[in-house]
């Protein structure tokens, strides 16, 4: 399901940007890609949407399984899976 792919990309970006052994250029590429996805989520779903709020909360605690699940639910509820740009 595409919403799972979006969520996986977000989780991977948050984890990889903090991982040891990733070069500075690699970190910059990950951060740039993540920032682009985050901006697209806010543009397509609204910067005051529940999905955007859940994303902000996940950023504060990137290892939180509960916050990851909440973001997944919000992306699903918002129809992110059917948005071709997000998918």
C-alpha cells in the first residue's frame, strides 16, 4: 500500500540522517529528500492537517513506534495513498 511506502521513506530518512557512518554528503542528500517529502505532505494535505502534526511529533521522537503508527493512520485517513505525487 503506498501510504506504507511513504511512512517507510519518512522513517528511513529520520533514522539514516542520524546514523553513524553516513557521510556528510549522504546525510545532506537524505535531509534534502526528506525535506522535499515533508514539504509535499504539507502542500498536498495542508500544513495544519493531522498528518502534518503527526509528522512533526514523529520528528521529535523518531524511534517512537506509536508516533510512527499514528502518522501512518493519518496518511491513510488523508488519502495519501491515492495521491500520485506522494506515492
